[in-house]
C-alpha cells in the first residue's frame, strides 16, 4: 500500500463525523479495506429509527389507460399558398434549367420520338403537369398563373399525368378525324389501362362512419369507448401487479377483443388523468384513497377492428375519432388533461 | 508595454481629473516630435471612387448621348411613344433607355399588367391587386398573420390597461408593477413592429425612401439598416482614431449623423480641404426613438500641437446648443441657425455659443482630427447660452463639458484637416496671419558615434 492510500485511510478513520456521508461512501468504495475499518462506527451514528405510522396514508388508486391510434395514411392536403408556390417554382425551373435532352431518351424517327414531338407541340414544355407554358423565348418571363387558374391544384396535375400516359397526341389531329370518317377502318390500337390513384376521400368519409378505420385518411384516429356510466373515455382499468406496458396490452385485449393487431409503443406513459373524489374512500388495505390517476400508454393499430361483444369492462360503444372530434365527445375536465398528448394531425 | 497598469493608477484621484499622460487603452503617449508621416498609415478608404480612366471612346459616347436630347434621329422617332411605366418588351425597354435615357419602372410583370389593362381601357391596377395567383395567396397568408398580430396588440393593450388600474399592493409593490409594465410595453412595441414587417408595401416604401419616420416600423427598419453598415464604419473610425478615449471616455452612438460641407458629403475620417471647411458644416441627425430632443453640437480639434511641452492639446471650434431634433426633423442647418442668431436681439434666444472657427493646421504638423459630437440635453431642457459662451476654446476639456451640463453623447462624426494650398488664405481670414509662416520641421538627430560616417569610410 502506497503512501497516498495510507493517508486516505488515516483521514477516513480519523475524520469520524467531520466527513460527510457521500464523501465517505466514495472513499469506502475506492478503498474497501479502509471502509471496512470505518463501517461499524458509521452505522451506529447514521442509524435512523423507523417511524410508526399513526394515521392511514393518503393515496390515489392507479389505473392504466391505453390510447390506441391509427396514424395518418396519406400526406396532408396542401395549403393554397403551398400549391401555388410549388407550381411557381416548377415553372421557374422549366425556364432556367437546361433544355430537355430529347435524343438521350428517344431515338430519332421512332414512334416514341414522334409521339414526344406531337405532345411537345401541344403543351410546349417537357414537364407534363404544369399546364401549357413555354419556358424559352421573349414571353418566357410571363410564367405566373393568374388567380383562379387550376393548374396548381393537385387533382388537376394528377389528371394531366394520366391523360399524358393514355393519349398518343393524335386524338384531335386531322389524321384521326380522317380515320373516324372512314368508319374506324384503321387499326384500333389497344393501350394498356392506366391505373388511377385511389380517392383521397373514402366511402367512410362520405357516410361519416365513425366506427370505420378508413375514415379521415390524413388524420390520426383514436379509439374512444363508452363506459358503464355512459361517458366517452379512453379504455382503462385498474393496474394489478403488472407493468404499465403489460397492462396496456391486456386492456386492449379485454376491451376491444383479440381481433386487433396492435403494438404498445414504449414503456413510458404519454400522459395522465387525475380524478379527485368528493370524499376520500377507505380501502380494504387501510389506505385513505383521495381519487384515481390514469396513466395512458400509446399504442398503434396495424390491422383489425375493435369488437366490444365480450369485453370485461361493460363498455357499450366505441368510436374512432380525430383530435377535435374527441373534444366534442368527452367531458371538459377530461379533455383539458388529455388534449396535450394527442397529435395535432 | 502598457504604460499605465491598473495597480499604479492613483485611485483616490478621479480618473477624469488626471489629465492623461497616456491614453487609457495602453497606447503610448504621443509626442509632437515623434508624430510624423508614420501616422499616415491609418488612412480612411477614399469614399468617392477615383474617376474612371478617360478612354478614347468615351467622349464620342457622351456626344451621342447628348444628341438625342436635342434632336432625335428619324429612325428613333419611328419608335413612337414609350412609357416607362408600361414598356413590357425587352426591345422597347432597350429603346427607352437608348432614346429617352430613362429606366423602366418596377418589374416587367407589373409593367405588362399595366400595359394590358390600359390597352383594354381597364382601370389601373394597384400593386396589391396584381392578379397573380402565388402573389395573392402569399398576400392572403401575410394578411392572416397581420390580423393575428393586431388581435395580439389589442389583447396586450387591454392587459396593460388592466394592470395600470390595479392597486400596486396586489401586483407586488410599485417597483414590481413598474417592471412588469415596462416588459409588457416592450412586448407591445415588438408586436407593433411584427404586424407590419412583412408587408410588401411597407418594404417597398422604405426602399424607395418614402417611409414616414413617425411610424415605428420605418424607424425600426432605418435603425436596422444603419446598424448593419454605417454604424459599424463609424465605430471603427472612432476606435481607430482614438476619439474614444482621447476626447470622451465612451460613446454608444444611437443616432445616425451625416456630415457634409456645402454639397459634399463627408464620410467619417475623410480629409477635408481647408477652403471647404471654412464654412460651417451641415449635419443630418436621424434619431430612431420617438419624441423631440434638444441637442448640443460640439466640434473639437484633438490635435493642437504644443511645441513647448512636446505634446498636444484640444481646441474647441464650435458649440451650438438648444437645437431641436426628432425622427422626422433631422436636419441641423448650422448656416441658417447662424443667420437667425444674427437677427435675434435677445442674447438668450441665440443658439450658437461659440461661433465656427475654421479648422487649421500648421505646415509640417501631423493631421488634425476634428470630432463632431451630438450631445443630448437632459430632459430636453434648454441650456443657458450666456454660461455656455464662457467655455474656453484652447485646452478644451470635453469630458468636463459633458459632465458639467449633464449631456449624453448620442451621435458622432469626424473629419481630418492638414496643411494644404488654401490654408494660408483661410488662416489669414481667421486672423491668424502670424501663424501662417510657422512651420514644423523634423529635428535632426545626431547619429551615435559608432554610426557616424567618417573620412575613413568614404
């Protein structure tokens, strides 16, 4: 043992009460032998006698809740300023970027090249969905849309892309008219059918079916249930001898049935709700209960649907609602405590 | 090596009382004999660009430029009327510049709209109503934001009103109430700025120089612009030329001071010809806080040589007091103030305490720094001119002057003067004929014995 350690040991043993507890702990951790010498004295001096509990302790009963949510399925609609600005940028790009290198993509005098030329003649620009606009020449600066033009709307752009894929550019030409006049004698060319994108507004939206999970595709939907008292709440139950995470999984099964593919995200609650009783209740274990606290776990639904047929909590109804719809259904006091854990979109 | 360390500074004597043998910032003491051309290293950049070299083609171009003004060639007359508000073709723009010598106004988009609407006999479209989709959507967005800010302003002023009506005992004592009120007013002022700062019209007006300085938004924009360039330059000049701490202990410029003689603008630190500076300068002082102020203008020469002591002293060239300025009233026309003073009978109503003495320098002496200070008078109270008149010119102590009259420096500018061709005339007219022939020369320093050139070395 070198000199430094001896000094420390001497200090530690001599110091007695003049060294604080935490410093002594540190010393004893570093120098186990020194600590062993000091320990008995330490224990006797630091001993705190247990205090007998006189009155029953006040407490809250602990509940576990679960916020089952369906994330947004599609991107949000653009703000009118955003769509106008994006189109402005695209036209600006059309005008400042290098010209389209046609012969890199189309071999000269092939049918594809001819079709490209026909379409270019019609829309004047290589981009298919920014409307009829010429990026070069004296008038190129005049690339801004006027108020009320529909070129900036997403639906219009989608339609233009589909139309471009479906048409050959020959539709309203003189040649086509001549063929028509002959009675369709020319060969009818069959094209592959172009698949249209699904509508952003679903059948459930039109019917306002709050039980459906295919409603409000742009928003997060949350599972809300109607309990025995007829109040709309998030599913919850008393917390037994289990973790919050395990309790959340159990509650989902007990409330909504097994026909839901869910995933409880994380071990930490995302929020809590506190309810104070008007009068405190004496429990069987001799505790004085002031109220209840519900800790909410976050869960996602991947597939399936809720089914309340044999739920264990006496729930009578369920709904899948977006944030602002929840506000209308739940009590105000409940809303104020849960609103900040729900996503804005 | 710093000549004055804090430890040996005499602490029982006031710092300002000790006439400094060296400046505070550690620069060694200046000797008249030691100051020479070496100091010329510190030059301000010339503000006016040197005239472009005269090329052979330029006179010819100038002639063709001037000619159309008198008689337009026939082919140019065929171009017809070109309205700078409405040309929207590149070719027409080119022709407008070539024939009429005027630039088209605004963006080509705007001109195109004006042209088309006038061709259709439609009414003229205001800038805000240009029918472009992106522009209008953006305006809608900004208007929404502005409306939000206006609502905030209303709420905040209501809150301030409520707090003012509240009993100080409830709000935690009068001091706490005052602090809270101040921070609430600060926030209100911030909201007032934020409500307007994104308005394209405000931006356009400010950039065109049509902003109304009585409105907070234009004052804010002007302040920001000043702080981004002009104030930085001024600060640099003040510190490089040691105006601080030679003349004042410190200065925090909060007003934009523009200096000029006649029609010529002077950047801070420029050399000014002695004939030019014989007349009083004209000052433009732009303040950025609302309200009228009374200011005193002082011009001090910081480099008057004292050969007996091998040193320098200060000389006051000008003092004018009780001049009113405000954000919208920026000009200080000293020449006109001088005329008015001569007309008034009442000596107390005069404004110029010490009349202008033309800056002058001896031949061979180093340049003189002439600093101009704009000092705000306390509580906008007028000074007693008769008392200010007693201020001595030579060995002027600006720090003492500022302390005595409780002034606060809000702006500064400076220029330099040195011996030039017109100096003898200027000095003669100023009644300094005896000084004209005085010339400072370098003292010849005897070489050390071992450096002495001897016969043997030749």
